[in-house]
C-alpha cells in the first residue's frame, strides 16, 4: 500500500486508527479455548468487528512467537485473512528487528516476501546497513523507532550532543536521508504529548505510528494537536484498550464499540485540522 492509498483510506473512513493485535492466549475469552486455533478465532472476530473503524492492523509478533510454531502459524493465518478479506487495510508486523546487513535482509525476506505484510517496525541503533535491506522492497515500509512511549525512552532517546540535539532528533534527521516519505515512517509514542511539535520540526511530512493511547494513557487530542499534518500523517494504535474491552462472549461487540468511539473522535479531529 502506498502513501496516497493510506491517505485516501483515512479521508474516506474518517479514521486513522490502527488496531493492535496483541493477542495473549491468557487473556482471550474462555469460550474460545475449545477452538482449533483460539488465537486466530479471536483475531478473526476482532478484525471482522473493527474493520470499518480502522485503516490498519498491527500484530505484535512477540505474542505469537512466544507460542512457538503454533503461534507463528496463527500470525501467518491472521495476515492471510487480512490480505484476502480486507485488502485495503495496512498491515504492520510489529517485530522491532534490525541487525547487520545480511541478517536484516533475511528478516526483510521473512516479513515482506513470506508473510506479505506492508510494514515492519525496526530499531535504528545499528545504523544504515541494518535498516537499508528493509528499504530494498518496492511498496513496503520501514517504521523506525524514534521516540518511544515507555518510561525507558528517557534513558537514551533524550541524550543530547554538544549542539543540544537529542538522539531521537538525530534518528529522525539521519533516517530521512536513507528513505523517503513513501517508504519510511517513525514510531512516536502518544505519551510524549507536546514533543510531537519537536518531531514535526524535524520530520514535517513523515507518517508517524503512534502507540500509547488507551492502556498507556496517551492523549489522542494532544497527538492530533501537535502531530497532525494536512494529510493526517498519523496512524494511532490501540491494542489492549480495544481487544480486551470485554472478556465475555460479547468481546467482539465490545471491541467494535471501543474502536467506533475512537473513530468518532478521530473524525472530529480530522475535520478540526482540515484533513477532511
Ligand atoms: O512499536 C510499537 O508499536 C510500540 C512502540 C512504543 O514506543 N510503544 C509501544 O507501546 N509500542 C507497541 O504498541 C502496542 C501498544 O499496546 P497497548 O498499550 O496495549 O495499546 C504494543 O504492541 C507495543 O509493543
């Protein structure tokens, strides 16, 4: 999916929501445990219920990898289900990869050729040759960690050099020389609030993947105020806040209600800031 297609979907549906498929076997409703693949049954129901309210899905691979072969198959099944039934939704593998060049190129093959996702999250700290192999795939996206949502983001990402430039600003600035706004996005946590203004100073047009609303307490209002561009430029993720809205048999309806609530808020923000 290219940049223009993402923007078109956002405008058409009035939403920039990404639903996080952080599917934890210990948290899914009990009645699904008798299914042949309970995690897939859960994902399928969540996807069918939330698809009208979002433009993207982000399975976090840890939840699947922790289940061994079975989990990896569930992940592949989920991506295939999305590809076949919801071809207009953007699929992000949240895998946070990155290694020396020849290793990164195999990670890229695993996720882009074999699994067929649109994008993968990548850690920037090993530099150009660790990121570049992911950018060699036409039509695919790298989503580079810039300013993360967690408390530990303060440990390194805010360190300054002699000119006062912070590490996350270096990441934003340097990585834009490696890729373009057509194949490179950045992760900026919703919990970073007004820091979005600083991010936009360095990366005015880049799409940002924004996790941290919902369970981590980030404010959608603040993110839009400081981070939204005339083309939106945001994909805001919520995982637990949507998929675990209920642990009963009504889990899919409850997830749909949470996603709809976010969509309604997003439509207002898109209109307030002149995107639609
Ligand atoms: O790359 C990410 O998606 C990510 C980066 C970040 O800074 N913070 C962050 O929470 N995430 C991911 O976004 C999701 C957030 O989930 P919830 O807090 O349940 O909405 C998880 O899959 C995290 O791994």
